[in-house]
C-alpha cells in the first residue's frame, strides 16, 4: 500500500474541477409534474452530492398525480424549464434537455408520411399482351417497375392514370411488376410524457426532421427564459428503411436508379450483384442521416444557442460519422453489454474531429434495482474511462416530490441514483472520484498512435436477412465478427492505443512535418487498414496520397483490399483501383516507398513494429489497462486493474519520463512516484494496485518534479484483529430505526434477532475503543474486511475518508498507545427495505406506461428475495507496515 501525501506544488495538484468534470445525471420528469419548491430541494441535494448537472427527460407520470401533469412545451412547462435552469445555475449546476420526450425523436406533429417507415413492395405477374388490373394511389405510390429476364425493365410510375390504372400492355415475355410505397412502421415515441405522444420520426426523410424542429422552434422562438446547455438525441431505436424521397436521394448519391434494381434489393439472392446493390442502399441511408437529417437538428440547436449530444448506436449508418455530427458524442453500456471497444466508437469520433467531451449513458440496468452498489458504478465508470469516455451521465435520477414518500418516483431502467436510495449517503465519495478522473481525461489532447480504418462497406455488402442491420451495443456481430473487431481486439490486448476512423473522416487527414497524421486536435503515427476485401476508391486514393505526402499506411494480413464496393460506375472504379494498386511496388519485407512515405503490409504486430509504433506493455499483466492524454511536456495515464490479480511491482510506460507523479483519484492525494529508466526511451513506475483499484499518473518528459514522495509499503507482521465490544447505532434510514446494540462479534445486521434490522436500509455507526497493538509502530494498514456496502471511517475524531469498493482498507498513522476510538459508518443497499415493502403489500409501484419492472422486464416483486448482507462484517484488522523505496528507483 502506498503513502498518500497532499500536493506540494502545481505539478502534484489535480486540475481544477469544473461542472463538466463532475458527473451529470439523466433527470426523469414523470408527467413533468414538477413544482418550484421540490425542484429547488432536489437540485440542492444534487449539488451537495457532487453532481455537475442534470439532463431533463420528460416521461410518463405517476398514478394519482395526474392533476399535476404539465403538458410538454406548454407555457407552464417552459416556465418550469426557465426556473430549473436559473436555479441550477445559481447552484453551480448545468442543465441539458432531450429534444422531445421519452425517446426517440417524434411526437404529436409527426404525420404518417413523416413517421419512421417500412417499405411496402407488392408484386404482380403479367404475361405478354396483358395489363395490370390492379389500381394504385398515385399520391402514395413511389415506383411501378416491370421486370423481364429477357427484356430488361420498364418504369411504369408515370403511366399511372388519374383513376389509378396503369397505361401499359406487357410486350413479349413474362413480366414481374414491383409496386413500391411505404407505411408507418408503427413505432411510437417510447415512454412519452403528456404532450409528447406520437409517431417516432423518420430520420431517413430530411423534411420530417425539419418539420419536427419547427415544432420545437415554435416553443423556443417566443421563449425568453434561461436556456439549457445542450439538446439531446437518444439511441437510435427507430424502425425506418424507406422515405418518400428515398429513390431520388439514392440516384443523386449513387448515380444510378434504384428502381432498376428492385429485384436485387428486395430479393433474397446471395450473389455479388445483390451485395453491391445492398451496399449502395445502406450507404445512402447513412449519407442522408449524416449529411442532411441530423445536421438539420444540430443546426437548429446551434442557432438557438444549444450544444448537441447524440447517441448514434443502434443506427444502421456509419456510427463514427453520426456520433461526430454532435458537439458531444455519447455512448452507453447496458447491463452486461460492456464492450469497451464498442464505446470507443463515440470517443474516436470525438478524438478525430476535435470534440472535447465524450458522454455516456451510465448505469442503465447495471444490476437489479436496489441491489446496485457504489462499487458496481465505480467499476463501470472505470471501463468507460478506459474506452475514452470523459463526461458520464448517471442513468439516472428521478425527480420525486417529498410528498411522494419512500422510495419515491422511480424510473424502471435506472441505477436509482437518487436521494431516497440508501446508497446516496456515500454518493459524494463516488462523485469526487469521477470528477478527479474526468478532470484529467478532459485535459490536453487524445494520445493514441493508430488510426484504425473502419471498412464498413464490407459489412454493408453482406446480404443478411434484413435490409438494414442495426449497429447496437447489444447484438455486436456487426463489430465482433468483422475484420475491424478482430483487429481492434488484438490491438487492445497487446496494449496499442488507437482510434477508429471513417472514410469521411479520413478524407480530412493531413500529414505533419514529422510524418505523422494530423486530425483536429489529435495526432497519430500510422493509419491501419484491417484485413478486408473491399475499400472505396476514394479512400484507397486518399491512403496513397497520405503516403505520398510522408505518412505511414499499414495494411494488416499481408494483402491489400481486392476490390471496390457498390454497383455504380463499377468497371470504371475497378480499373482505377487496379491501376492505383499496381503503383505500389512492395519489397520482400512488405514495404513500398511511396513519395515521402511508405505503405506496409504484413502481420499486425510486425508491421506496427516496423512503423515504430510502441505498445503499452503493462497490458501483459492480466487485467491491467490504461488510456493516455497528452499535455504540454508530458502525458496523463489513467490505469485500472480490471483483473483478479494484485499488482505489486514495476510496470513499463511507452514513453520516457524524467519524473512521474502518482495520483489517487479516490481520495485526491498525490506524491512523486518511484520510477526508473530502462533504456530504449522507456520508463518503469512502481505500482501497488489491488483488483478493482485505479490510479492516475502524471508523466513529465522534460521536468524533474520535486515534492513529497509516494512511498510504498509492505506488511512487517501479521494482521491483528481488533477485538472488544462494538457499539452499533442505527443513525439514518428506515422503514424504522432499529435500537442500538452492543456486540463482540461482527456479523450482518440481518442476522440480528430483530425484524427491524432485517428490513433496514440506511446507515449504522460502529464504534470501538482499542489500544495500539504496538505503541512504537507508526504506520498501519486498517482493513475493514467485508463491508456491505460502503463505509465512512473516523479515528479519534478525525475523518479518514470514505471507502466505496474493495479492498476496504486504508493506511493510517498516529495511533495512541491507549484508548483509540474507531468509528465506521456503514451504509447498505435498499434491497431489504424494498423486500419488506413488497412482503407487506405496500403500494409503491404506481406509475403509468410500463410501471416498474425487473431486469427481465417482468413485473417487479422483491417479496421472495433472500435477505442481503448488510453492515460491517469484518474482520477489522490492523497490520504493521514498513516503508520502502523500490530498488533502482529515482527519487
């Protein structure tokens, strides 16, 4: 265990904490039934707990409170918005809001024609000399095309008469006629609040988005109140595959008519021709959203003075481009869907386009309700930080008036990070941890070495069983089964730092004088193309141009892509691609000199070594992971031990350092770390990290930092159990406060012969007087053993800090020889109290819409839950420590 000393100068100090660096929270407004008294009360509680801001999401309401509902965007609603933003600002908090209610975009002004839509394809067989007997609605029919295997196709769309008949007699041969229209998919806004009900929007149809923003503009054009910081678009859960103007949109972008390829698009063949048509169709869907639809929303937001936050996942489009539309790209991790490499899509979009903040919907279905601990959330945010997130939003905090009682109003998919949950008692410690980490992760610039190209056209070219595969955080074959997924996992496991890059983003890359690759506010050493068959001609041409200008371009797996995707101008593009590929003359070692730069092909790690890309070898220690940020004169490292093995020893850094400052984000203390140079421009740092622990290193490449040392320690004797009579006082919580007890044996308070203790959710204070095991010993480790589930520790009246996760231990000194007083305030989760409510039939689940459900989306019922261990279970021990300086360390 390391010595944690206070900062002595600016080099040892944490960056100043801003509201953006504190955690924010989704703030559910149930029925928008808010009032100023409770708004002020709730916001003050959030401020006091260390929040930086809230994000308003109006949803369905609580039963029995209908007369308090406020209709979305009504004058009264806008008045509450103004009051909220002003009061939040007074308290030092920020406010964001969803554009609309519930999710996704949509509402009462969305017409059937603007709703998320499914394509309707009706087919008819017509033989030579006959005609169609069916009549069609001219206004709703988008295409009528006849196809013959021997005679090609005939577009009959303009042959529809006023009465709906088609003026056409089939010539020689058998004909199959495709009649294309659309219908609303049936997807409505999920969990809307009063005034927000209606169809979900069709993001493939730009006029629909324009009409939707006009609805918002009507409310904000005459609004003179305080404005939120940002507008928000939730994850893509639309069911859209078609639009009224999709056929002309396709022709404009792909330079051929989709009408002539309807059998390929809508058939079930698995040949190359259909794959190319599908690729073009899917690329067009993506282009419309990236270039037209979402920019309409973003531009309206900017014109009204808002930033934008966008969750692109779930979309069928290019996630990197869709995330980048927003000022703050936002990802999510959902229950067990916690792939850090998926979350990197949002952070990569921010890094390569120069966005400072990367948000995350944090804690959605993290565990079952009322069982989630602060440790659970700490481990989740560590995963997010490692993936590049630096602006977490708890999911979430439900507004609840005090009059609603306990457990208050609750959202069905949340962590329940609210003042009524017993864990709120120690939330400030978690929030301080998040704020310190994010103060570092928002500093400087991204510091990744590799731009990993996403060959999405290869994915778009796969037939599959649906027109539009959606790229979600749940079903992840779109990534994990693709070349980029395999390459990204290999890079991650070997400690290489990288960001993904899209075709559109790569077109903006420039070559630095040093030969690196410049993106807005970030620099990279190489571009890496995973093993793939297809690459757009424009992208291949761009890669060659970068190499000619001095960059290094790497192709994995000993080969270049073999072909271009899509159907339009295919032979012309193929010819140019082949000509360009033949200009690359590779040596036996897999290197081609191109202008001032080079192109490398080969096995991944070999070509990266040849390109001079270093890896972080600390990843070789199972579960040890890091992310870097660059600042003038050095690097920040955030390092987390996400494995099951303790670390006690030297770890290598991929950068050379004159000195290293070690920083503990849980308690804020810092010191000059033990470090040593090992040659080859590398430095090693001595670290002691238990599973689940994390640390920040501030690495200086050009400066020798002077200040208190971060001294390490090791046990100098066996642990000594603190024995005696414990006094246990239940100090806050409910349903009732159990009576105080005295005991010589620590155990879960659910094992007490007291039903009140078994049903209790809240905080109990454990007190013990003890003598020092060795009056001459100065340094000790205090271990609390098993804690359920967080603990505030005081010794002899002095606060020592709050422990929210294992190991529940801390270093201390200054024990008195006799009569030391240890006080530990332990807070449990709310599981036992909610179990009691359900066993007693207390009616607390009183919400409209989905009401309240469990992890499996079944009606929530805790009555049969086993009791959850609670309190200080121990054993509580003291272990004598001896300090040491690791061999070879530079002070």
